[in-house]
């Protein structure tokens, strides 16, 4: 429930929930242009239900303009919401704020959330917020999800793993012998992106599938 005090612009609050997405976008822009901590509850609440991507992005920007000590506790509370979008948007906004004290709030259950959008947001937030001493553990945890989902989900996971740097290699190599060929291909594609960031993901996946199908030695032989 949004609490309105005497300093809150009620017209702006009404505009945030307007039927027209352009009106909501302008309201979110105004909220960020003139940051008012009294709007924090309304902005967080709107993130949980806003259907338009561009409005959600503007809401996140508006929240980053507010003091972190106001927004961060509210966003962390949203991570326990039963609404997937609330969790996803809170994670996204926390990653933009970049307060490393929120690392402990990125739980394993969020990293493995059954909702793909929540999991993807958790992966992105985790690699931004993870302390240096926890990077290897995060890499191992993320690697357990290799092979998950469609192309976009797999690309998000690969990007998160690559962002962690060389610490991911042992976790990736352990998946080269997975019983699941999809996991093996995803692990090899991610390793290729780690060493060649300019390689296209689809080409990396195609090459990885070829290696998985033929075996490393035959795949390396152009005559095969």
C-alpha cells in the first residue's frame, strides 16, 4: 500500500497509474527529474505491475535518483514478493544502484528462480554486486544452470558467467562431460565467449554443438 503524505504530488501519483503508457512514462520521468523520497513507495509499487518495458526502465531510473538508504530497504523487501515482476524489477534496480551491501539479499533461491525473467535479473545483479572472494562460488552456482531455457535465457547466463572472468573456467570445464548434450554445448559456447568476446553467441553455440556431436578431436579436423 502506498502511503501519501502532505509533500507527495498526488497528480503525479495518479499519472503513474494512468491508462495511457505515454502519460505513465512522463510521470516516471518527472519523478526522476525532481527526486522526492515521498514517491519511493509509489515507484516501487508501480514497478511490480507496470506492463510497458520503457516505463519500467524509467521507473528504475527514477528510483536510482533517490537516496539509497530510502530505496534499498524497500527493494530488498520486494525480493520476497509472490509477484515475479516485483522480484525481477527489484533485482534490476538494485543492480543499477550498485550498493554492494545488498549482495546477501541475492539468495540462491533467486538465482534459481523458476521464473526465467527473475532468474536473469538475479544473475545480472549478482555479477554486479558479488564481492571478489565470492566470485568462484557464484560461478559454480550459475554453471549448474547451463542448458536452461531458450536462446535468450542461455545468452543471459553466458553473459553473466563471462562477466565473472577467468574464475568461471573450472566450472565450465566440469560441464564439458555432462550427460546432457545441451549443457555440454552451452558450457563450450560460454567458454568460447570468455576467450573471444567478439564471437557471436549463435556461432559459438553452433560450433559447440559440432564439438559435442563429433568430439573435440574430430571437430578440430577439417576433413571430418
